[in-house]
């Protein structure tokens, strides 16, 4: 079994070289958090920083298989981990997002996404983590809608929870017109709202042992439509079939690969995830 795992990792990493050529990550693109256009935007060397919380509901299947639904809220407050908060440097520039997705997996193995939606908002009043809207994450102007693609995922333990500090990958795509004008640009000034664009995210996930009541009521009860403990007058507690995890990571943009190389692109990102996990383990 160890040999098979090593071979799988080696294959993924090796294939990443070809896929990177098919769908290169955008570097030095420009993002304007308040929609003010290219000239006043911030150059993004590689990624937007994301952090948030997810509520996951698991339905066991036959054998070790399961299906799941995930609802999450995120805050995007800076880029490239540079410490320059958008809302400090751009009036009305706080960015938040919601995420909902479905997927399948195997206990003690891997899971993968089958579909979903990422919605990004310019939250001018910075109400993230409040009771306004859905945890304050869906307020203001909706500036982007990405469709979650099949693939990505990560590893889970025997209960279905992400492995401790486990890395999760999400692939998504925005069709032309799914990004608002004035926010996302190529380094030459071309507005990305006029074209299709790929996105992918790496996030580290850790189970939240004691989520706040606000998080439970806003994300589980309201957003996910959960009706169990925490939403029915009883005290909330994680169980093997529903639980909260915290996420922090990176959101990147990429060229849309050719149809024939899309699967290869997915393998490449998984390979990159393997490398990242190995580096983390050595620290």
C-alpha cells in the first residue's frame, strides 16, 4: 500500500509540469477591492488570502463510502500574506465570500467535490462574522460567481473529518460576465470580466471543537438549513455526521486550459498539494 501511495504521489507531481503549461497561474494580476478600476488596483503577485469556517454534513453510503454537503463563509482581507488589509487601504474594500458544494468520499481515505458555487462580495461595511445576512459574508455587491468543478478534495480520517491541518483543493470556473467590471484585471489592464477564467484554492482545514453560537445559527441553521441540535433548542455538538472546520489558505486565478488538458490540470494541482503537505511536515 505504501508503494502505491508513493507511485500515486510521484505521478501527480510529475504530471504537474505538463499541466502547468496548459493552464498557467496568473501572476502580477491586478485586483481593486472597491471596484475602482485598474489604475487604482493592487498588484497580486500570486494569491488572495482567505480564511473562514465550514459546516459539513455527511451521509454514510455502502461500505466506507459517503456523500457530503458543505456550506462555508470566508473573509478575504489581503493578498500574498502582505499584511496590507484591503479595508485599511481601500474605502469599502472588504471582501467576503460564501461557498456551497457537494461531494463524495471514503472514510479513512479521500474525498472529492462534485459541484457547487463560490460567490464573492464587496462588503462595504465589513460585517463579516456578524448576524447580518449570512454571518455577514453575503452583504454588499456580489462581484464574482465561480462554479465549483468536479475534482479537488483532500484526505479524511476514519470519521470523515479532514485530517489535522489537511490541505483541501477546490477547482472553479467563472464564465465571461460572471465577474463584475472594475475588480479583476490582467497586468496589461484587460478587465477579466470579459473572459472566462479558472480559479483554484488551497485551504488548510481543522475541526472546530466548540463553534460559537453565532457560527452555528448563521452557517448551520440559516445557510445550510440544518434542523438538528443547535437549531432546535438543544445544545450543539459536533458528531461524526456533522461538524465545523476552520479554513485558511490561498485563492488563485489561472488561464482556462484546453478541454483535453483539464483532467491533467486537476492532477497537477493535487500534485502541488502533495508537495505542500510534505513541506509542512518537515517544518
